[in-house]
C-alpha cells in the first residue's frame, strides 16, 4: 500500500511514526503547509501531487476541519483511491455523499479513529452487526468534557478553572466550543448510529446540550445526591423507531460510567445476543488515534470497505420521557413541570427529550442534565 | 459451513438458536447424551457420526471439561475439521498440543468465547497485535467471583450467604471450586498471555489465589479504607521477562475496576501505541457466549486460523514486589514482613508475588489480597 498522507499535525505525525517500520504500507507523500523534511517521504504543499500520483492507492486524511478536507477526500475517491480518516465532522456531515460515492467507485472507506480514538469502536460495531441486531449505542465519547467534569467532581474546581487546566494539559483546545458544547460527541453518535442501525440520521433531528453552563453549585448538588454528571450520547433503535441525542446525564455512583476518570471514554453497545458490551480507552492523543488509522490501513489491505450498508434517511423521534435537573434559568413551562427543588435548581417531572431540548434552545443560560434511566 | 455441535447445554443450545436463521452456516449434527429432538439437525449420542461425516467441516465443542473434549477435538483436527470452542480449561491445558497440531493440519482454531464470554477479547488481542507490542493483559475475568465480592461489598453479606445467592441466581455452580479458587481466571490469563505475547506459558509458574477465605470482616476493613476487593489477573511482558498471576486485589474507589457490578467482566490490554483499552461485558451466559462462538464460525469462514503464532515455552518470573493484606493466618515470616495492622489483619511491607504465594500455599486458611499498583 502506497499512502498519501494529508496533514502532519498530531495524528499525521503519529501515523508516519507507526508506519515507518512496516513492510505492508509506506507513506509515499505528505501534504503539509509547513516546511517539514522527512527521510522517507516526499513532502509537498500541493494536494494535486497526491491526487495525480497513480502509484498512491490510499489517502489518509488527517487535516481535520470540513474544508478543504471534503474536497480532497471527494476528489481522491473519484480518482479511485481508498480513504482512511479520523475526521468525525467530515464523515458525519457528508455521510450521504461520501459513503455512497465510495461504494460506487469500489474503494474502501474507513474512519475507525473518528470515534473513540484508540478504541476499535466502529470496527467492533462492524463485527457485532454480522451476528445480531444492535439496539443501542452511546456513552462517554469526548475526553475534554470528561476531563472537565471529572476535575469539577473530584477536585471541586469551578468550570472555568477546570477548563483552563484541561487546556494547559492539552486536553482542550484554545477554542473549546466544539468539545464543550457537545458538537464533537454529536458527530460521533450520529456516525455510530448510522453504522449500528444501517441508516442515515437526519442530523437536524438530533438535539445536543453541552456542559459549558455547569457550575460548582450544580456539582455540589449532584454529589450530595450520590450522582456524577457525565456528557452522554444515546442512539437507540427499536421496532423501526430511532431516537438519538447528546446531553449531560446524572449517573449513580457505582455505575461504570461514574468511574471513568480524566480524559478517558467509555462507549457502549447493546446487542440482541451479546447484551451490553462497553469499550474503555483513550479517546484521543497522537498514538491511540494514529493506532486506529493504521489499523484501518490494514483493513483496507484486507479489502474491507465501509462498516455497514448505506441506509435510508431517518428522522430521530425523541419522544422518550425522563426527569431533568435544570439550573440557571426558569420560566412558566419549567415551573409547571417542576417536581422538586435542589437549592436553586429544579428537578422536573418526566418530560420528553424533544420538549426539554426545545426549551433549552430558548433558554441559552440554562444547564440541563437528564437522570439516567 | 456444515457444523458438528458437541454438547447441547447452555452454550450449545444458544449456538443452535443463533445459527438457525443464518444462511452461511448450518448445525448439521448435534452430539448429545440426552434425548433431544431437533427440527433441523440430526441428534446422535456417538461422536464418530460427526467425525466420519466428511460433509462436516467445522466442529463446535460446547461440552466443557477436559475429557472427552480433548480426545474429540484432537481427533477432529486430525480429520481436517476446523475447531471452535469456548472451553478455556481445554485450550489452556492442551495449548502445546492442539495449537501446533491445528497449524500443521491447516485448520482454523478459534476460542474467543473462552475468555470474556460475550466480549470479543481474544479477537481484539489478535487485532491489537497486528499493530503494536502488547505490554499487559488481565483484569476481572470471572463473573462468579465478581458477583460474590460485589454482594459482600454492597450488601454487607458474608461469603457463604453471597455464594448461596449467586448459586440461586445461576451465577455459581453447585460445586463452585473452579470459580472461587481462581482456576477459571487462571486458565483465562494463561490463554490471554499466550496470545498477547506469542508465547506458551509454563502453567506451573503461574500462581493463583482465590476468594473462598474472604470474610465480612475483611470487606469491612477494605470499605473503611476506601478500597474494593476484586479477583484480578495479570500477565505482563517487558524486555523478554514475563510475569503472570491471579490474586484478590484491592482497588481504590473511583478506579474503573472498583465499579464493575454483579457478574460483569472488565478485561484490559495495554499496548505500546493504543495505551490502555478495556472491555466490559457479560463474561458468561447463554447468548453472550454463543454470540462469540458464532462470531468465531464467521471468522473461520473468513479463513482466520489461530490468533497469534505459537511461541516458545516461557516460565513466568513473578519477582515484582507489592504490599499485601493478609488475614486468617500468621507466622514468623509474616510478622517479620508486617508493616501495619488493620484490626486482625496484617498489611505487609512490599514482598514479591512469588514469596507471598509460596507462603499462602503453606497457610491454606489465609486470605491474601494485593494492593493495586
């Protein structure tokens, strides 16, 4: 396998290192805007040098962002090259275009590192699907949020302080919006649901609530009630009805999710035969992520295409009811649905996921967290 | 694939059910000593009916026990049939004979359900090995022990009471020795180490301590110090030196192992690139186990042999030092190595795993538990 590697940042450099000693794959060209010189690969600033090189059969996209990653990946597929990427935003956003196109052109498309970093999550979903119906996917999919929530819970830090610490340690970016508002997790649960259920989720129907409005007072409330707050994603499919959402969730002490420390992930599937299976590992980082990119290359060599058949467009129906913890804002609707008060926070009666997220959209200062079923 | 299924107990029946609707595999014959009649398979009491049927290409061994499972599996390999088994005792005990024989005869040998039941642990080790060096394997591998320890910790039950409850729920057998003395876990960590490190462990050099001597007073001691006791296996390989052992281990509250409830397993690998990856699921039960047996059949169809190359015989060197909690017995050596006392129990200075297990062999009433590193 001769590889064109797009991007030479954290992941790209890791891929270069991990493939260096392998005989079955070679990074032939690296596209990178900085001046880098490498002993074993040609470095170019021009993507066309990869695209037009017929000796390159596989493109690894490790640039991140939507553009020009999308244009480069699309052009590569059209030129008959296999794709390996860790870019969850790209795959979740352009799923309807890229996955059918790869199939039409007969190339492999793998993106295992896009969900769970070092965890072989999508490849395990692929394996699980051969044998059973997947009923549920989701869990803790974002290390930045988990690090912040864990620090707030265990060290009693405030949100800003915990975020700063995460940034200092390299667990959060200078602009942390994508992580803390749950967008990263949202991309991951959409992609996971698509693979698990063989569908294409209408992304507009999947609501997301992040953690940026949580306060030390909220965490004190949770601790006093033996609860731990985690950002948890859910994708479910039962009798043709799909639901999917991302929200802070209150987990009882002693549940596996409650004990996930620092920047680790815990991702779960429930299958009709296997029951619950969970995967715990580092969801990010140079070598964990690069590890799964290189695993994908090995699967491309073994002729593995995408993880599941491309399926029909489906709108999520989030009509499940659950109780919510709400702080930071209130109004008549919320007061009507209040069942209890914890200091300044309201605990609602069971309300639908749909209704709660619609309310939150209108009340941008509110922090909401669901009680785990 | 035409299958000869040996045994029609919990796992065998599950395999029959899960394959019933598949087009790529058929259970053609079932060997079973009870009178069973099945719509789609011939039932026989005579193994020779499977062995001599050339249309049967794959034998699933779901009888358990060493004999006649060993003789049947060996004869099947010699007749050129692929083997799928969930029998950890069989594979760990006859590793040096069966694995090279399967290779010599060019047949597939899969035993994913032997470790972790529904968890795809050995197949994940196989995948991880393609890309990196495995440094460590192990964890909570026995649901019976975890159920007993969890009940003692959370409900304050005594050992006998917790065992009875586990038996009533079907989580422990009438004769629980293999589980509670750690033998089942011992087989699993030997097999996991063999696959992970590409070796054949000398089983005589792998010590095991079980949980049958633990008392409610021990658990009270642990709880008072924020610790949870779990039966944990360890296999490590560094610079050619292998260590391997099974022992009750004291884990801090908040560590992922501490939160594993009921009869669940949590099995971990540490890889040079991926870092820590853990797998959480039901380690036993009809459908979780049968699920991985059928997964193995799919891998046989894909031409997958064993998980790793058969490697050289290696003696474990258990020279790591750690502190131990010891109750129920004492003597001059133990008093010499005592650093602290918790009520009637002794906390030792760091002593080697080897020395501690040697002492325990001479003091059969003692309960020992290592402090997690």
